[in-house]
C-alpha cells in the first residue's frame, strides 16, 4: 500500500451553503424595467430563446416581479413585456 499524506482538522459544525445573491440575468430585467419600452426582444449570443425564457422566468419569480413583467417565446425569439 502507498502512503497518502493527509490532514484532519476538527470543526464545530458543517458550514451553511453559500448561495449566490443575484444572477447574471438580473441586469437584463433591471434595464428593461428602467426603460420606456413596453415590449422588447432579448438576444444573448450562444443561447437559445427557450433557455433565455427559462432563466429570465426563474429570476422574475425569485424577485416577485410577476405582476410587472412577463417573458415569452414566439418564433424562436424571447420577449420581455411590461404588464
């Protein structure tokens, strides 16, 4: 058997998992809400429209903005709409 070097350190408890406080999609939603347009298309290089919709929808739900903004996909284009 080979010798493996290791170190054991005592701890009081397992630390809580660190969650990300925001998302890289938040600036898209913020800019749209600050703007004057009621309906825009959203394009992200290398991302499919359905993927964009899913990610934006998660952030809209998490930020409780469902009464202010909606995201949808029509003909392979993602749209943000103010309600």
